[in-house]
């Protein structure tokens, strides 16, 4: 496909209003554009085309956040997930992707099975959003993602885990509050996903670190189908994958 056709298709995709009614058409157009822009290795040296690729990724990210921020309970597919393995693979992929930019992602969790009913794609998007925010808004080289297990209290029948994402730096509370009010922002999408999982998401400052903490109930999941996490190589080899789209604001193109 020549540059003129790519430019025309790009303009058409950018002009299409970013609303859920256009989601299927816009998602299809953006994926096709990204595939065409990535198909020829020679295009890596064309800054105009690379800027188009970056714009496509940012628009797809905005579309995904808009969708997540307005997702209804009945639209979420729940699976029986090994959350520990899911996050371990996700963090390993994010670590490899962020390493050229001087950032590292370290994962820690108890050496036990952490299984629960969850929407894996939505939960992965939430954790990646927290990693992205840590990379964008804090100065620490290392971003620590940790799972803490919590035993049920007398007032609660279910166990829970707390997933924290922290790094050296301060929390910009004004930006967080603005993001909550902004329709389709990453913060509003993350809060909605936490709510869909009957969880709670908050931000706090602790010992010079900016911390995001997600409390996730470990609901029984025996009747649900098991979910297999994507392969690490697959996450890193596909530049249209959830990983690349979520971290676009850090990694660019």
C-alpha cells in the first residue's frame, strides 16, 4: 500500500468520532492501519509514518479506555484465573518492553496458587494502566508489583488479595481527580474495572513512594472455565497487543 492511500485511511480513522457507537468500525480501521504500517520494515525510518502509527496506538488506547469505563456487569466474561501466573507473565513482558527506557518492573507474590473469578483481559488492562501511570508520573527506575494475601475478617466471608504497584515519587492527586471526572480516561476505566470485580482501588503515598492498591476478592471460581494466560513471546511479538497499546504513552512507537 502506497503512502497516499495510508494517509487517506489515517485521516478517515482520525476523523471518525471517538464514541462507543463507532467502536467496531474504528477498531477495525485502526488495526488494519497498524498492520499496514508495521508490514514493511523500511517504514521504521519514515518519521511521518511512525507518527501515524503512534497516533493509531493512542487512539486505540483511548477507545479501549472508553469501552472499559462504560462496561456493564452483564458484558464481562468471567473465568477461573490463576492471578499470580497472569501478573507474573504480564510484569515480565512489561519489564522487557520498558527496559530500553530505563525502567524495570519487579513482581513479587507468595509461592502459592492465587485463584479467583475474574475478567482476565479487563484485569490485565487495569494492572497495565497502573504500571503505565507509575512509569509516566514517578521517577523511580523500578516499579514493584506485589500480591499480598488477606485472610477473611469476621465481617467478610471471602479471602482477598491486594495488588500494589509502587515506585519512588509523588502522587499527583489533582491529575487523579481530573482523570476520574474525565469520561473514558485511564483512571476512570481502572476504577470501573475494580468495581466490576467487587474490588476497591486507591492511591496513597508511603515512605517516599507513590502506591496504587487494588483489593480484589478471591471469589470461588470452581464452576467457571479455566483461563490460560497468553504466552510471553506472543505479547512481545505483536505490536498491536494489549501490552503495547497500554504502554504506548511510555514507549511511544
